[in-house]
C-alpha cells in the first residue's frame, strides 16, 4: 500500500475548509436565487454568521481567555463545524450524512498530522458547535 507523506496530507488538510466553503457558498447563493424575497438571503446570512462566530472564537484564542482554560482553540475545527452545520441544514436526504462524515475524517487527519490534540478539537466543538447548530437550525428551518 502507498502511504501519503506529511506534506501531501498537509495539502489535503489545508484544502478541506476552502472546498467546504466553496460548496457552502455555492449552496447559499443557489438558495438566494431560487427562493422568494422574504427568505432569499437567509441562507447567505446564516452561513456567514456561523463562520463569523467561528472566527470570533479565534479572538478568544488571541486573548488570554482561551489559554486560561489550558486549551488551544482550533480555528480549523471551528470553521469546519460552522460550514458543516450549514451544509447539514441546507442539504436534503442522504447527502446530509456526508457532511458530518467529512468533518470527522478531517478531525482525524488533523489529529494524525498532530495539528491539534483530541481535547483541543472537542473543546472547540463544544464551544462553537451548539450555538452555530442552533443558529442554522432556527434560521434554515424557516427558510426551507
């Protein structure tokens, strides 16, 4: 069997969020074109708000708050969670299951590459996941 080297795996890891972001933006703008005016921009706003929230968490990383808890905020995880949360609510059928599977594979790759520890990934998920999930559930459920 062929093993991919660290650099190749790093390239793959560095491509996940941009690819998810492109898919999410394409999905959001396709909804913006298809829906009536009242719901037109709900998808775009929900997506951007979720990703924005992930980056607000990054501000806590820069400040002294996050290290106070002896944790490392994973911006990669936070952005992935925001994008996947949006895609789960914006997708239909079995496609919905693929997004969490991609997020889990991405987390496994980050752990394998030693970018973050499991505790860092789970702590970030615990902080970012619930509010972003709730935002997308409430906003996108109404706009379907």
